C-alpha cells in the first residue's frame, strides 16, 4: 500500500514521421516534491519509449483519486498516520481508513439480482429453448425471434425467483448474515466483527492479518457477496479500506467538496475554498456515526496486530455510539 505525500506530473515529447507524440505521466513520493518530479519524469520517458516501440498506451493518465490505472497509488489527502494505517479524505470529503493487512469487507443490501445469476438463468433458458426449437425444425429467423423473447422472459423469471428466495430468507440483511454464517461453518478459524452501515454490513476479520492479494481474501469476498469493484480495488491498491465518517449527502450537505472534482493535491490558490467546505462538513459530521457494531461471530480470536486497527476504526467511525449512522 502506498499513499504518497507528494505528487508531480511530467511531459515528454517525440516527433516521428511529421507527427508529434506527447506523453504525460504522474510521479509520487513519500519524502519530497523533488523526488516526485523525478519519478514523474522517469515514468514519462519510459512510457514514451514504449509508445515509440509500438506498444499501445494511454498518452495521458487520468487524474483520479482511487483505483485509477494499475500502478497508480492512492491519491488522497493524508489526514493522519497510525503506524501502517493511514487516514485519508476521499474524493467526496469523507474520511477513509486504509490498511495494508487488516481485512475489511462491506456487503451492500440489494434486491437487485447479481449479474452472474441473471446470466446463468438466461443461458439455461436459451440453451433449453434452442434445443427444443431445433428438434421442432423451426426456421433460423423464427428461432431467433423466439429466442429473443425467451431471453427476456428468462431474465424476468430469474429476477423474480431471486427476489422470492431473498424474501424466504428474511430479506437482504438476513440473507447476508446467513452467507456469513455459512462461510464460518467451512472456515471455523475465522472471526468477524459485524457492523451495520447505512447500506448494509461491514465485516472486520480479527483472527489474523491478510495480504490483500492472497487467495483466501477473494474466496471470502466471493462467498460473502462483496462488491466486485471493492475487491478489484483491494488488489490494485494492495490495501483494505473502510469509510469512517459520514457521506456528505446523508447528513444534509448537498454541495460537493470544493474545488471539483476533489482530487488531491489541490492548487494553493484553491485551498481556502476547499477549507470552507471541509469546516462545514466536519462540524456537521461530528453528530453522526458511519457504522454500528451489532455482533461478533466465529472463533472469538483477535490477533494482537489487528486490535490496534480495530480500536482506531471503532473510535473514528463511532461504532459504539447511539448516533445516527450515515
């Protein structure tokens, strides 16, 4: 996990067969602006040479805060460091805890049928229908029209079945809890602290530390139904992440962080504008929590290296309070 303090951008140009190639790359450093600039220049020169040799690359990297191009670290304002754990301000102004080795996973409640289930149901309907149509000797055009209709019906039918299953399981929250318990029956050494968030559950594994890229992490993500984007972010950024302050729009702050789009660093002349928004946000956010501890399940074991991160998370998120979660 890398969350640099300093950022820079470099540009390299090359003229070839009457056309000019311009490449821009970012650089970063945890020690100095000069080192960040040197890193940017080195990356720009490398990218230019690869382009000249025929490799297809983006000529300009997008300026994004988190999970941008592979190899780009987390680009957010650093608010605090606690050993290897770093607290940052994300693109919409909330505080995020970033840790290289303590497992966090959010499970959002949703009655939307996961794409893999829709595709399975759709594929099954199409295969069976195609076999029947072939057996009956329908023409190609007529078969195609019927298959289109059957595909639409299969999708609707699969979604209806999924909703019925969720309802029979007691709704999205109970279904998510059942997935957790099912996972624990196969992995009794695991231990989870379960938190309620505004949109679902958050799990913190306490029994050991993890490498974000190890197979056990993704097996667990898949079993629990963790957001695929979060899973990909963990791999790309080599860290786990948990939001520990409210989302602005959930606490009555309708305006976006200034200046837009909020990607760090901000030009010095725009910092006053940003600080006005932050002051309002921090004052309002202090009356809200971002999650609430509701249960602990599993082996009951807590690894000493996890405890410090757990305590920091609970304090910052106000997980033990009775405040409204947002």
